[in-house]
C-alpha cells in the first residue's frame, strides 16, 4: 500500500513537472515576445535594422533575427519551414506559391514603403536629365559601356527587367554585376562614361553616416518617364507622388497561422511608429503618419 502511494506521488510530480515546463520562445511566441527568423532583401538592411532596434527596445522579450540576402537567394530560402516573415520587393512566384499551397499556408502581402532605383555617374561627371527610354536603349544595346550593379541576383536588376523589358531578361544585354557597393562606386568613379544603378534605400537617410558616405561618391541622375513632367531626382517626395519613374514597393509576406511575433513585427513596421521611422529615413512610407501640431497663442 505504501509502495503504491510512493509510485502515485512520483507520477503526480512528473505530471506537474511536464505541465509546468517553460514556454518555448520559438513556438509559444506572442505578438510582443518570442524568437523568430525573418528573411529580408539586403537592400533594406538600414531601415529594417532600425525597425528591429526600436521594436526590441519597446518589447524586450522579443528577439527578431533578420537574415539579409540578395533577392534571388532570398526567394530560394523562403520555403524554409522556420521562415514566417519575408520582406521583399516582389510577390511570391510559382515555386513559392506551390510550396505555400502544399503546406496549406495563407500569405498576407502587406505594403510597407516605396523605394526607387537610383541612376548615378561619377562625382562631377555632369549627369544631365535622362529618360527611361534612353536607359532602356543603353541596357539593350549590342555594344558600348555596360550599366553596372552591385552584385548578382539583386532585386534592382529584376525590377528593371520587369519595368523596362516586360520581364524579358534576355533583352537586357549591357549589364554587369560587381561584388558589392564599394566595388560598384569605385568602378563608376574611375570611368567618366560609366553608369551605375543602386537601390535608393542604401543612400536615402541623410542622417546616417554610411548613406552620406555613399552620396559623396556619386552624382545622382534625374530621370523622366513616358508620362513625366520632366526629369526628377529620386527623393521622398518624388517617390511618394510617383513622379520618379523607377519605383518599387517593399512588401512584408506574413505567413503565420496565428497571432505570433511575426505578425506583431509586421504590424509594427506597417503601423504608426514603423511608418514614422520610414519617414525619417528618406523613403516614402506606405501611410504618411499624422503630425499633431499645437498652436499656442501668446
């Protein structure tokens, strides 16, 4: 009898121990706490690092791990089971959509901001206003100086292929990829007729020393589109009012089947505080936050 009581007591202790196990930050996360992996286009490292810093400061029990990748590599990694949030300037393609259907996952596409593709030459090269038709002709020419980009698999190239060549990558013959932004800026600076293209998000924030350093190494070109009133430089205003022709939207892909930390982070970035961070960065937020002004009469 005593032995049965001892066995029963141990069983109760084991059961209580199992029931009181601490929650896992990877599977038991909430809107404001836990641990998640996020994939993001490397062009948006500056703005998304700023978003993460503020979010984790407000919610100290939240841990957002962001893996920054070129767009082509990012699209290969999105089928990873542990990925619940993706920041990209494209929508899921056939391979990704097929994977999500096989997993019975619903993907919410949340627009976050508007970025631009900046065209530039060497400092002091006297870059005059150009048109998207001139740019298209240069990119499709059989010979001549190629247009340079910072890396292979970048979303900048895919955006140009979609916007200028209706998705036909073979039509863009005069393009060359270099290893990283520094190599791109150096190559353009050494050739007065060279032209480079880069995500405006990499140089939009004039309060950021890294962005200012990039600005000092190039001359931005004003660009006009088919229906433009004239050549426009990329900036927050021309991206917002759509007068700068080479624009692209950054989306958040949310793939959680619950109200987890991924949903919380996306809601923050797309909400009032997150959009104010984007406004400060020099990019065009999806929603312009309201500004309260108090007028004090003397």
